[in-house]
C-alpha cells in the first residue's frame, strides 16, 4: 500500500475540490442531482446493506478524510475505528471527528494486514479502497480473521466488467498510465475474482449489486469541478496534476460500462 499512501498524502487536501467533500463516487437516479446529493445516496446504499446497530464495532478500511466514519457513528451509534495507509488522511479524519464532536478512532494501517486482534469487529466497511490493494485475497483473509462469527464485509468499489488481461492493458497502455497518475496504482477485479477471494477466505458471498449505470454521471461532475476549480488545484498540486485528473475523467467515462464498472458487495462470516 506504499504507493497509495504516498499518492493520498499528496492529493488528499486538493481532492475536496475535485471529488467533493466525501471523496467518493456518487449514485445518481437520473443524472440531474448535484454531486453532494449523489455521494450521500451511495453512502445510504452501503448503510442499508450494512444494517448497523448501536454498539457494533466497525472497521472502516480506507477511511479517507473521516467524513463517512463520522456519519456512521452519528446515525447508527456504532463504535468506529478507521484506518488508512496515508498519514495525511488519518490527520484529516481525526480533525473532522474532533470538529464534529464525534467519538471515533483513526490509525495508520494497511487493510491487507492490520495487526488487530482477531474476531474483534462486527462489520468491515470497505468504501472505494479495495481497488488500491493489489492483494485482494489478503484483504478478504484479513476481513475473515477480524470479523466475529456472523459479521460482514460491506464493500463498494470500481470493478472490472471483463478480465483486464495483458493484451487489453497493452492496447490501452497510455490510458491506464494516465489513470495511475491521477488516482494511484490500482488493480480492478471482476465479480468472479471477488467471489473466489471471498470463498477462499472462508466467507460467504451474500449479495452483489451492479451500480455501474447509476455511478456513471460522477465523471461529468468531477470534470465540472476540475474546470471550476482549476486555479485552486494548480495552486495545491500543479498544472500536470490538474491535466492528469481532467484526462482521467474522460478515460473513465469511455471505459465505463464496458471494461470498468461499479459494484456493492456484502460477504458474511459463517456462524459455526
């Protein structure tokens, strides 16, 4: 996770101008909603899938700036521990929790190997961080180790709609390099691959929901943000970073619903 940590240390402050306050995709019903409404809607979908209760212990893997973690504590009364490999994100998350008056804890850690006590969480929340983890089998194995019996992984992320084999990657080499420059090194996997990782880890796939069409308008919103806030982005990063993000939005839009898409997955740890 060293690559993603370095990338997020660099962009975390500036991305509020591009991705919005929540730093994640939006779920649009008709494409006319503003980005803040759509990002709330995506979080709502995960909340409905998680069905959290007061007192349940939740691990937020890839907590970003802490806004989602704080919302979960406020709305469900859960106990929250957020992790990220990025020290900048951890600092932002602590600041947001303190300013919000919400009790939550944030620690710099890798979701593929946390070092936390086994059987210590009721839910593991993985929102748009699994694509940055190159060893997803390790992620699922760590989720299984950390979950109590009957606990669940609730994950939403960018996925591959078909295998991204070497010939396809070479064919679109420049485009994927631009995506890496804008968003960090990533590996998108298919539904079938995730199902294998879940099964191999000893978890049970409970549901898989394709949200590709509903998330597609996100790129239009991000591009509009990039154009509206170009001066701020260039001041915080540089012109090359702005151009990389701008180009990446177009690439994602062209790949969406063909090579790449978006899904919400729930996997559970069986009760003996």
